[in-house]
């Protein structure tokens, strides 16, 4: 190989290969973008013996250290029995240990729901309650949306409308 060909090959390598390799390493901890949420959120979610359609428009997530993810989304619960549908609103998938308002949640896949009286329930995939804790209500929230996550001084707020709980990555 001539010197000119060698220099051209090295230049092409740095122009095309290196940026591609490094792009996978810039995943900084923080909130996921809408395209990232669409990429990672499942289209359907298995819970209590059925698969429900995930409402991708009502999904959010965050990236923890080492690129590990936390995803939440509302699901269509119309096919579920009344007793399950009244307490199950969405999915919570975490690849890291979370602390939710003082309750620890190990990595895994869960169902969640906010009650009318501002409680937050987390269930295993068999619809067995793991914990029921008090949520907060933000009466000053200008435009509540069905579901979102916001950053809050080193932790995150997980909102469903005006109700929210604090998520801390462990």
C-alpha cells in the first residue's frame, strides 16, 4: 500500500468509523428523548395473564449510570377484569434498583397505578401488590399530562396527571 493510500484509509477510518463507535458511548444519565422512548418501550406488555397495548404517546423514561434504563408507560386495560383494571394503569420496567418515596424496588418488570385518593401502587406481573404508598399532588401544575418524568435535584418526579412520586436511582 502506498503512503497516500494508507493516509486516505486512516482519514476515512477517523471520519466514518470512530464517530459511529463513539456515538454509542455518549449515552449520559438523564431523561430519555422521545425518539429514545419510542425505540426502547415495548409495543405490548404482559401483565396478569394478558398482553395489553402500550400507549407509546404516554411513555417516558430515563437512563441511569452504565446506560441502564427505567421505562414507564400507560397501557390499554380494556381487556382486563374490573378488579385488575381499576388498579393497573401502566408498566414500569427498571434495569436498576429504585427508591420510590422510601420503598425499594429491585430491577424487574412491574405494573403500577395511581389511585383517586393519591396513592401509588406497584404490583408484580401477577397483579400482586408489592407496595402502596402516598403520592403527592401538584395543584400548581399548569398543564398536567397523562404521564411524564421530570428531573428534580438528583432524583426524578414521575407524574400521572397532577399526582407524582419521587424516583431515586440507587
